C-alpha cells in the first residue's frame, strides 16, 4: 500500500473490517479529483466524461 494512503487512512481512523472512519471530520470538504500523476489530470477526466456522453 502506498505510504501516503496508509498514513491518511490511519489519520482518519479507518477500520478495514467495518469500512468506517472514526474521524470523518478529517476528510476534505470537497471531492478529490484525479490521481496527481502525469497521465491522470482533471482535464483527462473531463475528456473521458465528454467522450462517454
């Protein structure tokens, strides 16, 4: 597992057995888009949505 993801899940108190979070208030208020990689940008997502429609 990616170290940053593991740290994030620990910070929000994620329980893999139940799928619950003890500290849901630690999550961002808005949805997260994209993956942050070179080949996965918000523009790529917009292009895929337009193609799918």
